[in-house]
C-alpha cells in the first residue's frame, strides 16, 4: 500500500511583508504589516497584493502631481483647439496678414471718425466759451448757455472715452494678430520640418 503523507492536500495560506528588509510571516496578516505593502500566498502562489499606504507627505505630493497633470492636459487641449482653429481659419500666412490688415484698417477708420467728431465737439465747446466771454461782466450767464456748456462738456467726455475704448480695442486686436502670426509660423514650420515617409 503506497504511503500518503498526512495533510498532503492541505491549503496553506501565508501573509507576509518586509520591515527594514526583514520578512514577517503569518497565517493571518501580522499587525506589523498594517499600513505596509504585503502579499497573500496560497500554497506558494501570490493571490493578493496590497500596496503600502502613502504617508501624508506622499499623499500631498500625489495630489499636487495630479493637479499639475490635469492643468498640463487642459493647457495641451487648449493649445490644440487654438492650433486647429487657426489652421481652419487661415489657409496661409498671407491670408492671416490680409485679415489683420483689413480689420485694423476698419478700426483705424472708426477711430478717425471718432476723432473728427471730437474735433467738432471741441470747436462747439469753444464757441460757448467765446459766447460766455462776450457777455458783460455784470450780466450773469444765461441758464440756457449754462445748460449748453454742461451738455457740451458731457458730450466731449463721452467722445473721448469712446476714442480711448476704440484705441484699446485696436491695440488688443493688433497684439492678438501678432500672437496668431507667430504661432501660425511655428506650427506650419513644424509641419514642414516633419519627416516624410516614402513608399
């Protein structure tokens, strides 16, 4: 009759971890392994692996890394959208330059019209000053003239604010076109520098 070792088919479960390079074993998870990386083996085969719990510093570092990765992805997505929109909007650098020249010329025209209006308002305001100066020193300025002067001052202030806004708009547009132009040259030169495959 062949010999059969007792417990030959017994299932052996072992939990283990390392502490300072020293292995710690147990048939249940040893308390020393709590919070550390540990493995469970059944009959010598790893069936479960637990990663070590990160320290507060490591957790904070991982959160910061996750935030930075998210911001980097958002920036990359934004750059891609900008790139795609720029290439779709302009078929060539010449087309971009033509669009820039046209839109800036339109704003220049609007600014010239506003300045012409400002000049008219300044002359009108001066006429009220002349009218006021002609009045005799003993005679008070008429209420109608006072109202006309106040209204002229308000009109002139609004006209100058309108010019300031339009000049700011033009400068912002000019800067935007310059940035688009630089970026367009960059992305199209990268595309032309990329290696071409030959069949």
